[in-house]
C-alpha cells in the first residue's frame, strides 16, 4: 500500500509538472509574435497599443494552441472513433485498466495501419483520446495488448498527453524551417527523453501479467510489418508525432543506433527482459 501511494504521489507531481510545461510551451509562440508586433508599434509611436498587442497576441495564441492541439493531431493522424461492437476486447481491457488505475475512461480511436502501435493525446484525463492502429490487436496477444494499453493509460494519468500535442504544434514552424527530422527530434526533447521507458516501468507494475509490455515490445522489434508505411498518415504533423507512439522505432531511419536512447523500443524491451 505504501509503495502504491508513493507511485500515486509521483504521478500527481508529474501531472502538475507536465501541465506547467505545456502552458509554458503554449505561451512561447504567441510571445514571440506578440513581441515582434509590439516592437513595430513602439517604433511607430504607439507604445501602449504595443503593450496591449503583446498581451492579447500572447494570450490568444496560447489559448488556441491549448484548446486546438489535440484535435489537430488526431485529425492529422486520420483517427476515427471506435465503439465496443467493433472491438470489444480492446474496450473491455481499457475499462478494466481504468478501474484499476482510478482513471476516467478515455475516448478510443483507431487509425488504419498494419503496424502495431498506440498513442494518447488530450488536455487532461477527462478529455484524453487513446488511439490504436488496426494492426495492434492482430499482432499482439491478450496479455501483450493489456501491457501496451496500460502504458498509454500511464501517459494519460501522468498528463504526459498534455505536453504531447502542444509539442507537435510548437515544433511545426521549426520543422518547416529546418526539416521534419529536426522537428521530430525537437518534439522528443520537448516531451522529455526517457518518457516511454518510464511509462513501461510503471505499466509493468499495474497489469496482472507484468511480462506483457516487454513481450509486446519484443514482438514489435522482432516482427516488423513488411511493406507497411509509417507514420499512419501523410503530412508533416503526423511525422512529428514519432516519439509519442509506444513504438517510436516504427519511424526510424535505416541504421539508426539505439545507443544512449532510453526510448528506443529495442533498449526498453531488453531492459524489461532483465527484470
């Protein structure tokens, strides 16, 4: 009980930290635009209007990013709502895990891809959406699937998801200037390196069969889907979500080294195998 409470306290602290980080990220783009506009107005002799413009633009852009980011990411991925009749096993597992974790049940959506993968986005646990690919259930057994779903629900409970979509939108201008690979790495840095590794460790403590998440990662590493493209949708926004998926290596370039990267699926699978 003491260990469980310690984990709960840690997750509450992580949630507060993530919300502060997301709010700060939301303020940056608007602050830059507002500052430029304010300087122009000051130069033309309108300092008070410039100050007002700084406040209004910063607040307005931040509010837009905060409210719109999850919807934009889900739209970019082509996620469609899922219902219990279509995927009863998936929905039943999510219901059981949410009861165990004390979470509100997230919306569940599906994207069309044979690559087994999952992602979660949302401003808070009450508005979160858990997205799975159509290939996830086909590739994984029941215990493995439970492990992956627990992993994503950990992200929701810690409110990692609050940062996720915001990071994608904030990194988009950078990706337009420097290229998508650079933008993708910027998203990885903004959401926090090692977050997938950390979610694995917590998920293994939540599920009935702790080996499930490790086995799922091993399946993803050992059995890549031949001929399947990734990410599951075209466009820069979809590509920038790479490090938000449970298996970010689905979008890896040839010969990419796992050295020093705790979020590499191969590293995580090996770590879980060691216990």
